[in-house]
C-alpha cells in the first residue's frame, strides 16, 4: 500500500509533469474540493482538470518539484516549486515567452486513498511580476 505522500508524488509526476490530465481521477475524488480555487475554476474533479489543462497550455514545459513533505494523519503538506515558459494565455495574460519559477505549498486531505480536498498557496504575486504584469519595486 502506498503512503499518502507517495500518492501526491505520483500525481505530480504523472499528471503535472507528464501532462496526463485525464489520470487525475486516480488521485482525486470526483467531488473533490479546491479550498482556494483559481479565478473561474469550476467545482470538483472536472474543474481541477480544466485548470490543469489551462496551465499546461500556458506553460507547456511546466515541471513541478516537491522539495519537502510533512504528513500528519490524513493530511500531506508539500512544499513545491514549478518552472515553465509562458507560451500561452494564462488568466487573461497573453504569452510573454518568459521563463518563470513559482514556489508554493499545498495541503491535501485524503479519504480512502484519494485526495478529498486540497488547499494550494502559490506565489501569485511573484508569478505576475515575472510575467511583467506587475512592476517589481526598484532596488
């Protein structure tokens, strides 16, 4: 039997890094809940898949790395970083062709071996600065 942290790592590799978005149902319940959805994200597994397809279209070379995990009971916290090149529209921002590096953390809560709810916290401000949508403060 795989640990919950192993399930998260498999999701990152198979779905996020390899782009097999349709495999997300192996890792999440159909009625999963995103506690902090992206703007316009629909409910459940289908809403998650739509967001993942949008990310993959905007950052086709997207690659996620888990740097640290903490497991307690049915919850797994993963500290991650993802990289990619902005080659398609993302949240209304047309392609800039700029490389990005984005850090964040996600807390996944499991039921019966799959993720029931998730809460992702990403450096959205840093991402917008890297895309040139927000000016960085002068040094």
